[in-house]
């Protein structure tokens, strides 16, 4: 776990991967460097406290919606007495940039470089970290780009610790305020007493268990019910996209400015986020008289503009509730989806179907850690990777595909003529996802 140091303008940054505390213009302590991980399931606050206990953290912070993440850190005793609280720099960044996938690299003249990335208000794991230089931080972002191709990266330079980026030098939002973990504040004497008590109780429980009938079975929940809960959790975490959901995504493409003055549309990329979608239209500046204002003037009002570089810009937006939950505990009607794909193949440049693989459902366990045997009457499902590429006009034919599919990305390439004969087009769509099939 990371250790903490508080920085003033004079000292140099300690080696990478440490936690640093800096005071902003309002004198509020802001922390750079926490360990973030996703919180999955109900009772997020309870799970966050449990995560903090396992990490032996002194402070933690739970942020994000609907996807939630918890950050944990060990701080020195002096920070428990902070009357104004202590705030997370990563959370302040997520509050300042609440939509799409955004990253920031902050280079300090005193030494060291800090990197963070967030997606729709949630901190991405393996970020909020220090690096020796900006090159190392940007290289670490390459792995994140594989998960979020639409990632927008901001770079900041800080002359000293008293001149932080604007979103750090404003008065800190309460959403970014850390909570002290009470369990970490207990004195060592109390912990020792508690440990003795726990050992005594454990010995008593063991003695009672030994005196009970050896053949008595441990009371467990019914395996079928536990398996249904596990399958239900998988369904919630892996929503599928009906044909209408895909058409909703593509309908938004018609609102994209295709030929704004001085700018060229390169591609449009969309990715699912839970039951929503995050989309981005990428542009290239065509001549030196083109300005960012020209592109901003033609974008839909609710969309966001991001100037990536002098000659690059992105428009981003979100689609709400464009996915469905599939009940994997039910046996569906049998459909010949493979024949449907064969009939569709002449309309597409290519269709690739992967080998079948089992669903990664976490098998439930009993109170002793033993895996419940899967009931024989539960339907079996498997999935196959599915990738297809073809002209935009062919996408309406996908209504013939009746098998449930979870699309992982939808990309519209503009201007690069692709395909032959029927599939030849300057508007080419590439879809990548997973097809779910029931095993008879």
C-alpha cells in the first residue's frame, strides 16, 4: 500500500507509485495516488467499507453512478485531524469531466508525473498513479486505450505545487471528500483485546461443533436458488442489444455533422457502458483557416466538444438505456441463427464467428467455500465472438439475426471506400461483439 507525503513548492516528488498530498489555493489538502477498484453488486457503501478493511486503508472514497469505484489509501495519523477534510485529485477530475472516457497527465516541474483516467464519472483502475516522466505515463495509457478506444487525453504542466490545474484550484466538491475508515483508527490495545476475544469465541464455536452430531449437515441455501442468483448477476453485468438498440445507436449517427466547414469526419465510435452507450465522432482539421468554433457551431447542443490537438477534435455524446437484460435461467426458443448469418454474408464484406466458449459465471459456494453443484435442469449457454464489416445500408438486414448479441463496439468509417460490388461503400460499419447461444 502507498505511503503519504505532503508537498510544498520546495521539495521534489518522491519516487513513482507514491501518494502525495498538496494544498490547493483554498488551503484544502488534495491527495494524488489512491488504489481504485470497481464495486459490483448491491449495498455499494458496505462493499466499499469491506474493501477498505481488506486493504487496511485509513481513508476511502466511493464515487460513480451507475458504475461505482472505491479508492483506498493509507495516510499518516496527522490526516485524521484535518478539520476541512481531505480530497481526492482523481475524484475531482472525474467531477470536472463526468462524461465519456477521459484521461489527464499532469507534469510537475519539481519532478514526477501524475496520470488519471475516468469513464462516465468513475475512476478507471490502474490509474491515479505517479510516474517518473510524462512518456511513462502516456505509455501506461496504451492499455487503457484498448478498453476505451474513444479515450480523450488532456496534458497539463504545473510550474509548482501552488499552481495546480483549474479543476484542482477551485473549491473542492464534497463528492471528492475522503471518508476516514473507523476500523483503522482503533488503538493497538483495543485491537489486541479484540483479537483475544475473537480467538476465545472461535475456540468455543469449535468446541460446540465437535460436540454436535458428526453426521449433521451444515444448513445451506438451496443450490438451485444460489445458482439462479449467480446467473441473474451475470445477466445484469452482460446486457444484450436487440436490433432496435443497435438502430438507436446508428440513428444518432445521422445527427453527426458530416461535412462541417474546414473539418473532415474520419470515424464515429460507440461503446456500451452498462445499459447505456458512449459515442465519439473524430474529426481532422483540413486547412489552417478552420477553427474549433466552426465545428462547435454545428454540433448538437447536448453534445460535448473536445480539442484533442491543433488539427484534431472530437464530439462526444451518450445514449441512455439502449440495451436489454437477457434471462439466462430460461430456455429460449430454438432458432437457426447460423443459417441467418449465412444468408446475410453476401451483403457484408466479411462476417467472422469465433469458437464456442462457456459463460464465465462465478459458481456459488457454501459457507465453507465448497462450490455448489450446478442443477441439471438449468439451461446451458455459451458464447461466440462475432465481428462483421459492411456498408451502412446493409445494417438493417441484421433484424434477421434472432440470436442475442452483446455488441462491444460499433464503428462507422467515413471516406475510405471498402468492399467489392454489393459491399462497396464509403460509409462502412464494423461491429464487434459476443453472440449467446443455448446448448440443447
